[in-house]
């Protein structure tokens, strides 16, 4: 899709981010591995065990900032409301935009947070805040949500990646960040398509030669590691071993392995295909997958932009939730929709909405979240939160708690304890299943 013109002066829009495949994928460029198929894909019993014991997350990242007024918190009839109506959902008292008729039928599966106040309306700063759940602190490189969940929910014996991030467009791109957790939990980032680069064996190399090269690499690595206790070395070796599994899992990224009727439900768009791949990945055991849809930054022509893009999100989100539930994964896989901020209630001279972080919305479905709930209330025009305000720390504490992770546990950088969230942040008990 061609880039949509905007009137944003952010530096994020003036520069294309460098292609970044993450520490895991970088190791893959030199990896030579056996092509044994993954155990996670092989046995029905293993799949059943996975479904019952492991939580996972799919994040639908709405890069650029989707409008809450055209999605989850409509204000029809207000000066700020815009042209779209609200419609009743399958939850009493909960109305959403008419642009989302499919999700209106499925809100019993979903929690809407309408009271976000994150206080950062910059693309880069807002994205980092909503990926990490906290602001930067001198001397500490914090991991993002995906890295934390990879650390907490990944399995030592798993050969699939712990953290996969799709992003094949430039607007608002933010690289995954494992911070002080190290390369072991860095994401495999896909920036050029739906298939990881360097995942296939090089043409012209026999299986025997391929295995011999892998064996030689292992030997040299062991010799180099002898007598060394470097955390960095250990982390990169672990990442390499995970890559060996990834090279055997290229089928996970191939949507042609799915029945055509399933592909048709998701739709032929990039968002639809990546959401389908995300379902395939979490079903195989990947703890965290981030899928991104760009071009929400509607400083101009906001209503035309959302009239085009919200129905796509509606279709993909509804299909993904249905698909997970039909496969018995709904209770164990959380689907999150999130952005760096929302859009201003005020409509500008270009019929657009600008950056707005004071009162906006997100959703969570499944994975320990109580469906059919909504939290937070904004005023009649959507200018401010008037009840049940939520900050990033509270949101992240809620996500962690729903997934069975103690939000007040500490990591350690040296001897310094680093809590997962601010010590004063508590989960929203009312939205937990």
C-alpha cells in the first residue's frame, strides 16, 4: 500500500529505520543447522500439553496511533464525534464504532480499557513507553514486553523462537529490545516480508555438508567457550541453538499450509496474513508475536483513513479471536491491540486528528482476561479521563497478572533489583478472569 500523506513533523516519519533482524536473526545469517522437523509440530499429545500449560500473547500494534473515537470510544453527536455512529455490542452498556460490526458481536471475549493516560505524544517516546511499560532510567536498558514474556514464558526445550516481531513498513517502526535480558531474548524481526531471512539452507550444499558445518561450528564454539563464563557468549550460543530450530520451522511462516477457507477469513491483506502466521506460531509454542499495521497517523483525512483501515482491523481481529477459540487456545492466548497513543478529540483544519496521549483506548482478549468488561471513562467530548484512569505501569501489571506472572517480581542487574513494574502499580482486578 502506498504511503499515506500526513502532516506530522515527527522525525520518525522523516527517516526509514535501518533493517533490523534482531540478535536471533543476525546469528541465523551464519548458522548451519540440521533440518529435523520440530517436535512442537509433530505430535498431537504435545500440542494438547502446550495448550493447557503455556500462556502466549499476540500483540496487534497499530503504529502511528489509531483513533479511539473511530474504534473503542465513539462520541456520536458531540462536536468531536465525527461522522460515524456507535453500535450496540453483545455486552450491555458497551457501544463501539459502527466501523467494527464483527467485533461488536464478540465483545463478550474482550476487555476495553478506555482510560489510558500515558502523557507522551511523541511517536518514538510513546512507542517505547508502550512497548516497555516504563520510561527510561539512567544506566538501565529495560527490556520490552516481548522480551519479558519470552523470558517468563519461553521453554528451555523449545526450538521455536521466543519472540517474533513482524514489521515490514517504515512508519513508526520501533525495533524490539531485550535490554538487560540479553540476546537470548531478543526478537526475531521480519522487516522485509513474512518469512525470516536466511532461514533456508543455501542451494548447492548437501545435507551431509550442511550437518558437517553445523558440527564444526559447535566444536569451535565449545573450544572457545572452555574456561570462559561470559553471559554474552552464553546468550549468543543459546540464540544460535534456537536458530537451528527456526531453520527447521520455515513451514510455520507459510500460510499456504492453511486451508483456503481459513486464509479467506483472515483476508488477503498483509495484516491478515501476518495475524494468521502469528496464530500458527503461538500454536507451535512461540510465547510472544507482534504484528504491526502502520499508517494510522491521520493528521489529515482522519475519517477517510479510518473508514478504510478500521474494517480491516475489525475483520482480522474477529477472525483471530474465533480461530484461537475454535482451536482451544482462547483461554491461553491473549490478543492485545495497542498503539503509542490515540488521536485528539479536536478535529484540525485538515479534517484530521493529531497525537493524543491523555485519554485513549486499547483492548485485551483471552489469556486470563475477563471478557465483556470495560474499564475507564472519558468525558462527553473525549478530552480527559473522568473515572478509572490507567497508566502504563498499571496496564503492564494487569497483563502480567493475567498471564500468571507476578508483576512485583524483581530482576537483577548485578546486585541491583529491577521490578517488572513500578512498585506502586497494581493490576486491575476487575478485568482479570
